[in-house]
């Protein structure tokens, strides 16, 4: 007898529908799985047979079973097909009395005891099942919160193989789960770290405000203990909240990677990823034998914080160029070719020299000039070109910490950021893929960044004095536009231009020496 149901195969951050066919006939006992399965899928036969027996579905007859996963030219990976194969096998051997199986999609890994375990990639799979018009999808109970944000399809949680079989037989009811996506995203999940806790550092906080307002990449350079990491970890507190579309987009990536916080948690706050400086190129960019998203994609719509920037392997840093420029990563491997979104804001922090104290007022630097330049050149010129804002961070003396009052709270900074972002949203309405000034296309900059004569003269002088590239020139225009938006100015004046130029000091010709 032939039985059929549906599941999905993850490809990048999307999923393809997979039709599961199980045919059984009395005869010598055998179990074959075809349709380009990987090792985990082939092992499903042992998990399924044992789970069925331990769930009370024993058969005295022997069956020759063939499982086909279609389309046959798409590689099937992971244990997500255990539950649908088990249900189809029960139907094919007449132990499941239902005519409704083809109306359902099923996803889930089985334990030997018959428990249904959570799986990766549940969100894009449920979206694919809705797209092909399935009535409902049975998912592991641990995945239900994540899956239930998809509207237009019933999401039914199951904890055991027995529950799934009884539901399909009409012996029990399972209430569909729904989650109000808009309400979930609208929850107040503000960061616990607040800029109000930071005393001093007015110039750095201004630079970070400009960076967030326009979505610009930023590099902080300062001695150990100057507060670079502390400041970076407070940036999420001034980021605009995610929209429903952004939350769904980010959650799909984390669902595929299987790295969401807690079992089945939907991502409602902008990601803040901080990989260690020993991370590999594949860890940053994504890939592997069976491609998975890397840190640049897990930071999509959020922050990628690279502390000890100059200590990262040179090759790992250089792979950042393409995602910083294009906003996506194309990964091609023998097993698959995937495209992952990676539109993030890069926040980097580094010391000015190997000992860390070049330019520090309280510690003596032990490095030679050649060591300093060699260290700073670990960050290549082409990569620096893609970092819009470069700012020095000086330690605040202890005596000043005692007398300084608390800083401006994040709420006030965030309000200004939101006003600037609203101006940009109106400006770029209708432009596909352009959301902030950092995304603005070069061909549009002349119209977007209307310069006063004095501002144009300031920028031309900076280009000549610092030897900046055409890309750096464009980025100065974008930053100056953001500064004007924050200050409520229609045109970019000399003050805006001077501030934007001041954020490119590490681009100087003489060895990128920021402190010289």
C-alpha cells in the first residue's frame, strides 16, 4: 500500500517542499530510503522502526518498505523526516486509519522511545508548507513557539509519535497554536546596559549616535581599559526596534542555524554577535561541508562586534569586504549553493599598538614606530574604506569619574536616532534595498547630499590631505548626510562635513597612524 505526506528541505534561509512516499508490501523484511538522503536521513529507518515498537505499534507480519523523498535531485539532510516517515509507514501498513494524511505536513526527529525532538529550520519549513496550501503542520512541541508566528496555517504541537498517530486517527484533538507576531515584536525588551551609566566619552558617544542613526560601520581605537567594549555593548540600547518583517527575516536565519536563544524562541530584538578573535573565515562568513549561516548572517539587521579587531586572522577580516558592500553572502559548495542575507552594522574595537598604550596619557608605550605601523596595518586599506567612522577612545581619569555626573540616558539618544531614521525612511521610500544613509547608492549621493560651497571645499581639502579613495569619499558624504539629519538640516553644511571628515583619520597616507 502507498502512503503520502509532506515535509520540507532547508536551502539557505528558505525551504523547499518535500513529498514523502512510503510503499510497503508483505515479504522479506527490508527498509530502503531513496531520494538523495544523507547519513542522518538513512539512519531514520532504525529510529523509526524502534520508535514505533516502543510506542506500541508492533506488527507480526514482515514488510518490504521503500521510502521515496521527492524531488529526488534535492539533497535531504538531518533527522527532520523521522515523524513523517513513521506516519506514512503506519498508513502504508494499515495501522493508521485516516484519509487525511496528505492534507498535513509533518516535521520532527524521533527518539527511540517515541518522543518527538526539536529540529532546526522549522520556521522556513512552516512558511513553505503554507505556500503550497497545506491545511496544517505537526511540529515538535519544543518548536511550537517559533513555528506559530506563521499565519495562515494551523501549527499543531506534538510531544510523542503516539500523539501524532492518535490525532491523525481522530482519537484526540490538538488545539492549533497561534502567536500574535506584531504583539511579540512590540514587547518592551530594552537592553539592560544604558549609556546613562557612562561618564565622560562625549565625543565617542556622539560618534556612536551618528553611526546608529545612519547604519554606518564604526571602529573604536584606544588603550586597554578605555571603555571600548563597555560602549559597544550599550549600542543595542539605542538601536531602533525591529519591524515585524525584520523580526521574521532574522528569525529564519537563526532557525536554520539552530542557534536561537532557548528552545523555539522567536527573535524579537536586534542581534548582537561578538565572536572571539580566533574565529575562522568560515565561522564569520558561513559555509562548511553542509552550509550554515556564519556570524555575518546571524548579525543580520543587528550588530557584529569584533573586539580586538587587529588580532583577527587577516584572511577572516578580508572576507568581510563583500558582505559589508553587498549585504548578502553567496556560499558555493559541492553539496549546495546558498545565499544568506548579511546586512549588519560592524562595530570594531582595537588597540593602537601591540602593547596597547600608544598615545595614552598615563602609560608609556614600549613599541617602536615600525611595530606600531605594522600592527595598525593588520587592518587593510580596502577594509578601512568600508568603515565609515573611525574614532579614538581615551580613558577617563579616575578623579574625573568621581566628579562627573551620569551621562545622557539611552532613551534620549534613541529618540534622536529614531527621528533621523524616520527622515531616511521617507527619503528612501520606494528604493529597493535602501533603508538608511549607509545603504544609499553612489549614483544618488549628489541629489541626497546637497552640499553648501563651504562643505564641498572642506571635503575636497580632506580628499587631498588624507589621500582618500573614491569609496571613502562616498562614505564621507553618507556620514555627513546622517549628521545633517540628526541636526535637522536640509543641506549638508561645513560643520557637518568637518565632523564627517574627522571620523576618517585612520585613512591618512602615513601608515594609517591614527594617533600621529
